[in-house]
């Protein structure tokens, strides 16, 4: 939620049982000891304060004035990829809100002036000055589409707007994914347009770092612009953009458009017979669920009921509170796409869907603590290697980039590719 204070979560923080179950997937999901952890911060630092439950204790201690800010406290709060795995595990034991506490802790740090961390400041300054996170001039944002024939949604009406996002638009090594996405959608007969230079950052980095004011400003500007275009739907292929467009923008202002991830649209187009694969891929593949496409893409339900205690310890919520357990994230669509591709043999990793292990890149971890981000990617690469697959497919530029770094660092034989690149190969076309 936005605009919350630690006091709003006092009950959650007090009720944390210190059970540590947020360090593992729910036990019924554990397939082996080796891949039995789910919190990247615990995998790396192995000290309770770094876990979801540890952050509950930090939050409560701060609220009660028992501790003051210190470098160590900021380490605990920011050496975390905000992946939300702890939150899902907690909801299988105590039904508390560790992820909301974490976001509120970060927002409190920013409001109190002790954050953002020095490594995060250039990102937020870049968002303010250039409307992107990569410190690139605004006019470069449309460069990725220079040789494409694609409608400018600011100039002419389109049914579907492709929201490219800063990273696919401005990182040359990844912008082939954006070009491929447009070509594939056009091949399938989708009336698609882009905003080019006019597109703004979605605001997700500001939200995860804790600068809620900057996030709300970006969200409001985007909602106003997207509403004014009159598009029926907005399709995102960056999981970070998709996550905030779908789940956080409705907290800021009403949006008159549907939000889809590109994997959802691809699955729909395949099932309608509008994408027909003729080219066998011939690869064994495993799929990495991006956190913001999976467990964090559920719209949170606001609860305003009352509570009473029975037997002096059981809390009854009236009406019963509906919890987000990650069940309704986007898991099936990418798997339906993979299943439709000829010559793809999918072998799943042990930690998947809402219990997936993060790639390590999110929440500002990559910019502030690169060794932590790389260690997390290495862990995921080892899990992918364990499947025997040749290729890790994913659907997020941050995941693709960080997993690729993990592969290179490990000297692994694995490859990492975006799902849309496999789709383009299946159609027999060029990748970029
Ligand atoms: S959000 Fe992810 S990295 Fe952070 S404490 Fe929770 S499980 Fe660990
Ligand atoms: S946050 Fe939840 S799972 Fe973690 S220690 Fe507290 S009660 Fe247990």
C-alpha cells in the first residue's frame, strides 16, 4: 500500500512468531535440502535480521523507539531484493504482511532522510531529470524502434499500446526484445502502437527503493497519458512495469485500460491460431518466474474489518480477510507459450511459481549490492543447471540480464533467453 506508516503494521509486527518459516518455501513445496531456501538475503547473509521476520523486528523496534538508524540497519533493510518470497511463506503459517512492512520501512527511511542509499540516488535523479532510470536523454528513448514500421500511439489511435519500459528501450543489448515483440504482435494482426520518446518510466524503481512521492508522480503522469490515448489495453514485457501498472496504479488513480503481460497476449494469440509455429526450437528449456510477473502481480485487497480475540490468543477477523498468497500471478501463460513451441522440452526447477527463487536483481539490490545480486543469480543458475536444461527462458529484462551475468560468472554452459525470442524462432523469423 502507499502512504502507510509503521504504526499501521504494529499488529503484524507484534504477531510475528519469530518462526523463521519465511526463510523457506512452505514445507510441502520443498523438494530437496539443497534448494530449500527461498530468501536470497538469508541465503547470502544467513542472519535472522535479513529475513522477512527479521525486518518485522526491525520495524517494531524502530516504531517503539528502541533503535535508531545505523548503517547496519540500512544494510538489513536494503540488502534484500524485495522479491516477496518471505511474504508468501508467512501467509502459509501466520498470514502476516512482511512485504508491506518492508516497503513501509523503506518509505519511512526515505521520509526520514536516511535513504535512498548513495547508489540509488542517481537512479531516482535520472527518473526526475530524464524520465528513465538509465541517465539517457529523453530523445534516445525511441531509438530502439527507429527501423520499425510501427504506429505512434500519440499520433494515431491504436487498440493495443506496447509499454516498452526503460530497460528494453535504452539498453542496446536488450532492445532486440522490444523490436521482436512488435514484429511478433504485428505478424499476429494486433493493432499495436508505441509511445517512443513520449514514454515515461513506470516508476517501479522508486516504489521498491521507497520514494513513494516520486512513484506516485510517475504513476499519475502515466495514467493521465495512457487514459488520454483511448487504448483498450496496455501490454508490458518488463515484469517490473507490468507489476506496478497492474497492481499499484489502481491505488493512485483510475485507469481506463486493461493491463496485460506480453506472455498473456502471446498465449491468447497462439490459442486463437494467430501465431503458427513452423520452426522447431530443438532445445531443452527451464523457465524462471520473475517475481513481479508471478507472486507480486496480484492486486492487493484492502481489508477494513474488525478483529476480536478468542481464547486469549486466536484472532478472528470479521469479515474474513482475503490474503494475497501469490496464487493468481502469471504462471500459466508463459508455460502455455512454451508448450506450444515445437521442439521445446520444459523441465521445471524446484522452486517455481509463487515459491520461485528470485534472480537477485530487484529492489535496488543490483545497483547497491552487486555481489549480493550476483550471488543470488549464481544460486538460481545452479538450480537451473540441476534440471539438465540447456536454456533458461524468462520474461523480464532484469532477470535476463542478471541470470546471464550469473551464467557467465559460473562459467556455465547454460544460455538465457527471453520467451519472445523463442517465439520468434518458432515462427521462423529473425530474433531482433
Ligand atoms: S523480500 Fe525476498 S530477499 Fe527480502 S527478506 Fe523477503 S524473501 Fe528475503
Ligand atoms: S514473518 Fe511470518 S514466517 Fe517470518 S518469522 Fe514472522 S511469523 Fe514467522
